[in-house]
C-alpha cells in the first residue's frame, strides 16, 4: 500500500527542502494539538511575504487533483481503521471557527505552513494554530479525515495546508494570505473580524472600574 504515497512524498519533500522559511514565534505540538499565541505585548513587525514560497504555493495548485485523490484514499483507509466519526470532525471544525477570530490549520514541517505562521506573527494579531501533524503522510485517522473536511471550506476543494480562517471564513492558504498582506487588505480583514491584537486585554473597562481606577 505504500506505493500510493511515493510521488506526493517526493514532490513535497523537494518543495520543503527548496524553500526554507524562518521558524514562527508560536509553537504547536503534533497530533491535532492547539496552540494560542501568548499575550505578551509585541510590536507588529513589517510584513514581507517570501516571494519564492508564494510562487511555489501558487504552483502547488497544479497538483491539486493528485493530492485530492491521495487525501480521500488516506482518509478512507485510516479513518475506517480508527473508526473516526466524520460528523464529530466537522463539528470540531465548526466550533473552532466560531471560537477563534483567527484560526490556522498547519503541518509542522511544511514550508508553506511556516511561512503562513510567520505572516500571522508579523501581523501583530493573536491566532490559534491547529497542527494536524508533521506532514500529510504522517497523519493518523482523525487528522486525515480533518484534512478532507477542511477541503470543503475552499472553492475547488484543495486538500493542502495551511488553511487560514479569519472571522470564521476560510481565506485560503499561504498564497492567499500573502496576497492579502501585499495588497494591504489583511489589516482590514482582521479589524472587520474583531481580531484581538497581542497583549490586548479581554476585559473591557466599565463605569465602576474607571471611577475607582
């Protein structure tokens, strides 16, 4: 059964070695782990997308049919073995979208995920990172089903990660996030979604706290 993964694995490993992006400040642990960026006050750094990573991310769309086929086969096989509840997976995604103004699904070793995390770090806004696994070929049953479920969030059904959500809406992946940065639209989207800046308190002042401050 391992022959079904040889071509995509070779393609992805080549992409990862060719484009090395800086490590993001936020961290996550594997296997559907969730990490929220810390609340320390951080001044937004200038955002400059990596042009090589963006070009490669756009080029990955050519492999979309191949990855979609592979993703569905993987999810069907591993999901059945693990007896994964697809409805529960969809419910988890919906809950995370609702509870997080900015949400991203990533692979730990993907240069595209690393670049997207770097762009979000530089934006100065808090976000939640869900790392499905180190790479697509290392996913378990639940993560494989989640990967397929996430493909329904974008037009065309791309199964690649990262997947970035702002205000509950999936804006796409690394290439789309980079485009928003370059056009200057990311800030407006963050504000429209009422995303919280790093270091911004969740507690809003009221009359009484202001009176006795």
